């Protein structure tokens, strides 16, 4: 029975696997072809079959992207793997329904006849992908495991990601879907000579990306450099800070701080919740850290929680000046639903690894005012949400610090995905970003999207580099939803034209 299912639905199954490689693993080459089998499987089929093929694709895609949940259940909660299997199946079903609905809508906007039917259909399908991704992102901001963009496949190439400074992630999705659809049409119709058309589109797109990069680098006006030291402690998140381990872990942080101070940085950047308790001005560890760094005149951006009440904290980043005064505090604003923040009072134990809930204090949402300019802060999943970065630039952030902890997802695609999401934010905002991710990829990304340094290790390390703050405002920051509005308007136009043609057909007299 399983063999029969796969043989009858081979194309969406193949596409689901390719899409995982392209989107989750960020594979530039596979991104241009990952949807081709899926599109071919829906040509000349009914709306119901469109939904079926999209559903199968989504489920296969989910089987790979959410497989980490099954084995992760025991580590997160101590429950058996059956609990993780249940969560995995729920997530897979939701994503399968998403893709089923998307392809159901595609069946209604495709134009199957006429001189320009291929061009109009490819433009409309690409536009529909963008609108669906935008609407889904509004739901998935608190659940980043649901947010997958077709354009993510291009994040690994510095030229391909440049147009994001004009239209965000959605322009990457648009070009990927457009090329996939054109390839699918020409392959399905065996019009081999016409394959040069999507190939030419890719080449033109890449040339435009190259030109954008060169133009930006030639014209950007940067402020004085800021020397930042990253303290990558690489402490497993499930390790216990008790009598057996506490002294060793504290000494690791002190040693890292000492090594960073020796580099004489302007700013020492810690990872998310690097110190796993709440901030107090008389904290012994914090004071010892400040005592060591004071002679170097270093400012700390420290990841440490803020106590609110009972079992509720703020996931915070403190800017602490060389004299020990707190210059500002940023609290994480985009919380993880079911993990940090309950939804309608519901908190799923599978994701409640830390044992407390998080509050997002709106009073501490602004960039941190450092002696070297305003630092936009992105904590954990906020690097995957463009609104988080856009809001900071609107408040005059000149550079970014991304503080994360990927220990729970070590050895999964999520770790690499986080780093390249941050690269996309750098290009969109045209701001340099320092990334410190416990157990993940740490490094520096320039405002052009070039990766200056990138390192992942199981051992603690200090990494030092300079970033250059700037006051540049990109096009996408001025008009963040322009492409979405254009796509929605184009889809609406297609629907009106199709409805008009259908009305005319019904009004035509029937020949007897």
C-alpha cells in the first residue's frame, strides 16, 4: 500500500525532499528546481487534485523539517518519544494543510489558455506564494518552526540576497517560484529550447544582485569602527548550575571575560541568557566580570533575565558601562508561543524546557544606547522576524547584536538557518551585525551581506572583529510591504479577469 502511494504521488514526494534541502538546508542550486516536480504534478488537474498534491508535498516536507521533534522530546521534557511523535504529527498536519490550501488557490488563478497564459500564470503563482507567506508569517511570528519561505534557499549566496534590501525576503521567494514554474511548464511540454528563458531570468537576477552589491559598497558612508568581542561560552542548555558544576561554569565565564578583555574591545557581547539567573546590581559574578573589564574601558551587552514576579521573567539584554552603571535594557519582544508565552492559557510541556514564562515588557523595546551608538538587539528567534529589525532601525539603530542559544537544536539544520536568517536581516536593514549564539554559529556579518567571520565549536572561544555603524535607510524599510501590495493587486486583477471571462462564456448563446 505504501509503495502504491509513493508511486502514484512520486512527484510531490520528490519535491518535498528537494524543498527541505533547498529551504531548510539553504541550498542555492536546489532552490531553483525544488518545486518543479510539484508544479508538473498539478498541470491539467482539478482543484481537488491540486489540494491533494500540495498536501502530500507539505507532509513530506514536514517529515524532514520536524523530525528533530521526535528525538528531542525526551531531552526537553523527560517524556517518551511518543509525546514528541504526537507534536511532530500535529505540526506536519498543519503545514500539509497550508500547502494544500495554497495549491487549491493556485488552481483558481492559473490561466490555461491564451497567448500570454504561461507568463501570466507564472507571475500570478509567484505572487500568490508571496501573499501566502506574508499572511502565514503574521500567524507564525511566535512559532518560527512554522515559518518557511521559498526564498530562503537563496540566503546562502551574497549576490542572490541583495534584492532583499528593496523588497525583503518576498522578492527572493518571487524569483524562486517564477523560475521553478517556468521550468516546470517547459519540461512538461517538452519545450526544451525554451528552458533558456528561466535560465536567463536567473542570470539577469544574479547580475542585478551583483550590481546592487557593488553600488552599495561604493556609496555607503560608515561611522567610526566599533571593536566587539564575542564570548561564546558553548555551555549545553540542559546542564545544571548546581554544587557539582556551578564553580566550573562560573570559572569558564570568568576565563572568557579575561580573554576578551585582553583584546581591548569597545563592547563585549554575551549570548542569550549567558548568566542563567536574574539580574541584581549586587550580583557577585556580574561584579567580578565588571571588575576585570573596567581597566579596558569595555562596555558589556550581557544576556541575563530580569525578574518580574513569581515564575515570570523578561528575557533581557543589559548594556552595562565600564563604571558598572546600567545604560539600558532590552527585553525580548517576539516571544515563542507555547514556550515562553502561553496561547489562551495553554503551554505545551514539550516546549517548556526552562520551567518559567517570559513577559515582553514594551517599555524596554528600544535599541540599547551604547557609548558607540544605538545597538539594535535581536534575541533568539527575533532574527527570523523582519519586523523586529525594522522597528530597531526606525528607532535609529546603527548596528545590531544578535544573542541566541541554539543548544537545544544542536546538530540540526536550525542552527545554520538562524545564522543565515541574520544575514538576511543585515542586507534588509543595511546594518552590520555581531552574532553570539551559544552552541550555534557566531560571527560577524557586514551590511553588504558578506560574512566576515563564522565559527561553530563545542569549546568556548572569544572572537573579535570591528563593525561599522551607519545611518543608511534601505528601500524596504521605507516601503516594507510594497511588493506584497503589488502581488495582492495583481492576483485580484487576475481573479477579476477570469471572473469576467467566465461570465461572458455563460452569456454566449448555445448553438443547436
